[in-house]
């Protein structure tokens, strides 16, 4: 069984990545795959990563892990340098996908194992930009596990070891940093770093379009939703209610900007909006918003969304005498009862 690493056991190997320490995979350098086969492997990996809600999470995860095992075996046999580098990139991307799916299911130790594998593979593929993507995901995991100090160390390693990045990639990293400050109850640091992220996104609109493809999801809608969610957490941690109003404003903006087909992120935003409405003393609206989020959650098979709905159910207990809230809590109880939710949100 995988064991979750925290503190120095986690950050030391990441510091090695930042310092550019070589991370080798053993190989015999005997070609066993052709260029055409590598292209097919790349296309298959791309298709697996693009799966949305067509299959249950468990089925998707098994498919990704199966493909990952096959590609890793080809790498271990050894290939010509150019083909090997492309295979390492596939390993990095599939490992990241496996990690995200494991995290979604609340399997945190397994998720961390695959994140570290992805980090090593991205290094071997000479794709340090993708390594930033992995480190950002690892920081997010630590934040949700209440290890925000570890998250800050990871983000700092990412920034220190980063190649020259685009404004959008830099903004994403800054928001991970701001997120950790919010969880640690540091409002001034949060606002300062979140402000930098907003400035970077404005600068990105005038950039030359050199962003890596994996950053496409971090757009103006995602930035607004992320800042709103962090204001929600900051208000919850510090007990200062004005943050709930800022959360409502930013999350509402995010929902206006979101693509209607982006159901998962719309659901997560909507849950956060419901929680923020509780904080602003609008229980009726909060209850209606939570039920809207629950209807979305039925279609996305997301343990992360379900854990957030459970959080709303817990936080709404103080309004249990309100008729709308009572009805929403009953509906949520029926929805969540059959689910087995591990820690992660």
C-alpha cells in the first residue's frame, strides 16, 4: 500500500527537480518500437486524457493505468533517443492523468506516487514546463490535505526551477501560492499574490500565444472561480465575513464566463457559490444553488464535487430550521448516502 509523503520526505525529491538533478530510468537501449507505433501511442494517450463523463471514473482510471504500464515497459527496454524522449512525454502525461483520477477518488497516496512518476518522466523528456503543471497539481493536493506549508514549498520549487514561462503559466503558479496563503489565514499575502496573478492574466492577453496546451483550461473564468473559491476559504479560516461577499462576486463572474459544456468546473463553482451564500446570510438562495449543483454532480462522477456537497450539508446545519435549507439537506442526504467518499476536498 502506498504511503503519503509529507514535509521533507516530499519536498526533497522536488528540490532535486528544481536544481536540475538528473532523474534516470534504467534502459537497455535496444529498439523495440517504430516511429509509427510511437505516434499511435501518443494519439491513444491523448484520447485517454480527453475522456470526460462517458465512463465511470474507475473504468477510465484502469484504462489509463493499463496504457501507462505498456508505455513504461517500452521505455524500460530502451529506445533511440528521439523516440525515447517522446515516450517519456507520454509517460509523464499518463502518470499525471492517473494521479488526477486517483486524487479525484480520494486515493491520495496513490495520486502522489503517480505525480512523482510524472515529474521524473517530464524531466527525462526534457519537458520542464510540463513539470510545472505536475508541481501545481501536487501543491493543490497538499492544500486539500491541510498541508499548506508543504504546498508553498512545492510552488517555490516550481518557480525557482522553472524555465522561462508565459504570463498565464506564471499566473497559475501564483494562484497556487495565493491558495496556500488563504488556507493559512494570511489575508494580506493572499490578496497581494492573487493580485499579481490577475495582472499576469491581463499581460497574457497581449502575449504571443506560446502557452503549452495543458494550460488552456486556466483562462479568465478559471482565474475568477479560483480567486472566488479562495476568498471563501479565507473567510471560513479567519472568521471575517466580508470575504464571502468577494467570493460571491468572483464566482458569479466565473459562471458567466464558463463554457456551458464545462460541466465539472461549473458544478464546482456552483457548490462554492452556495457555500458563499450561506456566509452572506442568504440561506434560501444558498439552498437553491446547492440543489442546482447537485443536479450537475449527478452527471460528472466526481468524488471531489461530492465531497464539496457534503461540506455544504455540514455548513448549512445552522440554517436547518429554514424550509428551503431543510429540503436541500434532505435531497443531499439521499444523494450522498450511497457514496463512499475518501478525504480529498
